[in-house]
C-alpha cells in the first residue's frame, strides 16, 4: 500500500465527519449547494446513468453524449453532476436533472449512492475520485470514463496512489479516450486493453457546423459591427503581459484597424490579469466601452464562444505557460485564424491537425507572437485561408459521441 493512498483513505472520513458542521463557514453562494456536496441528492426510482463532468468547460462534452444516449434509449432516466456550480448551471440547460456532485468522502458518497441508486456511472475526461470508485465497486455499479484524457503530470500523480488505486482503474468497465497518447497513458495507469479504445473528443461534436455571421455576432456583443476582432481567449496568469508586449510590437497603423477583447479563463484571476496588462502599459476596459487603444475585457462565465463567433483571429490561452492549453478547435470551427503558445500538451492532436492544415500557428515569446500577429492581422488572404482550413479540420473530427455510444451499446 502506498503512503499517499493510506493518507487519503485516513483523511477522507475525517473530512466527511466535519463537513456538516462547516456549512455556516462557507460562502453564501456555496452554502446553497452544500446539501448536494454532502450527497443529499435524491432520485425517486434511481437513475439509469449518472453522468459527471468537472466544470463549465467539460460540460460542453455532455450535450453531444446526451443526444446520442437519448436517441438510443429515449426513456432513460439520467442525472447530471458537476464539481462546480458553474458547471451545474450549464448542465441544467440540457434537460435532465442536474446537481453539484458529492465530495469524495465516504459519508457523502454513500449518501449519494443511496439516494440516487445509479445503474451506471459515466465520468467525462479525468474525474477519478477514489471513494466514488470504491462505492461503485461495492454496489456493483459499472463505471466508464468517456472522452478520457490523461496528462503526463496527472499520470505521475495518480500513480503515487499505488496498487490499490491501480486496481480501481483496472476495474473500469470502459475507458474511451480522446487520443492515442491518452490511451497509452490510461493503460499505463491500469486500464485493461480489452475495455479501452480511442473514440475521440466529445467536445468536438458540439462545435458549430457552419461559420457564424460575424457582423451579427459582434452586434450581439455590443461591439462595432464592422472592422476586425482579435480575441484573447481563456487567458491565464502569466500570459497577458506577454500578449500585451507582443501587441504593442505590432505596427501602430495595423493595430488601429483591430479591436481586441480578452476573456480570462477564470473570473477569479481577472484582477491579477488586469495588473499584468497595466504593467505592460496596455489599458483595458469593459468590452464594448473600450476607447481607442484599449483592450475590451469580459470576465463573465460562458461568453467565450460568443466572442469566438465574432473573431477574425483568436489566441487560445493556457499555452504560453505550462498548463497544457485550451481547445483551439473552438475558434477554428468558427472560421477564425488561430494562434497558440508552445505549452499545448493536452491539445496536441488538435494543434497538430490545425497546424498541418495551415489553420493555426504556434508562437513562443514576445517576438514570435508579434511577428505572427502581424501576419494574421495584416494579410487578409492568409487569414481567410486559415479560417477555411480550420472549418475543414473541425468537420473531419466530429462523430465522437456516435462512436462512444456505439461502443457502450
């Protein structure tokens, strides 16, 4: 038994015992969902499948999966959960009941399984919670990981939990992965070859089928209906200052032709990111109110795809710092030319496909970013060609939900 596993198994029951008492100490917004975090969710007749995602970003994958599952079995009773309240809000728009997931303490997990009685558990991407898996094994509930991904760093952390955790992974009923690299890492973690395969990324099925009408998209956001838009999407701490310095290295005459809007990945980082822009001498203001030379700024959750609809060029964040990158197909599927940084390990296959087609460029550091921005912003023909190439790549990658549900069926 590994030390990490022993510590986790000893600490979780203690945490579970304390959770009911700490309700008065949690923030008011979180207090509203505390019963759900304690596992006090109920389904009168049980559910045919419990489907869980981590947060708002992963919730995008749930829609295509639901459509295929409901086409296969329209009367199935489903329950959707997310770790975050933002994820729950997004899931609530999809139809089936949605809740905040129970915490990974044995008391909360036992209460949830008793109240919901799931016949199957589908985990999306990398949501491996030991007490959920232990309870599922104890109740005979088959567990499948869908649209599964696993970073090398996550593999190292999970392996610290030792052979007991590996046994839980080996007991999974299915591990259906986004890529061959993910498949290889899952098998190293313990997934059995006969129940693991590559079926693709469920998020790709939720990409738009056609390029949006940009003028209408801009008007809907309160932006100028004409002109060009550069979107800095899902930016993370450490990126805005680099982007600002690269932007200022672009010729001033070219910059004047473009509007820029930055959308932080997490609203909690907004003050820190604004400070980065200020250090670089780049003014920011609320999107739609930014004056000449200022960047628009929109920290609201759930607005990024609307900005990608309006974008001519998009930088996709989480890639100038070692965080693995965010999905470059989201702007590419809307016909935008795409720029990313060098740290895109979690999006490697999508980046390679887009780069090979000429839809995306990888740039590292201020000088490279400025040079590529100047190309995308100044050469309309190159920009339009990149947009068409991105649309074609996105079209070829659809179908993951159909393949996933066919495998499960």
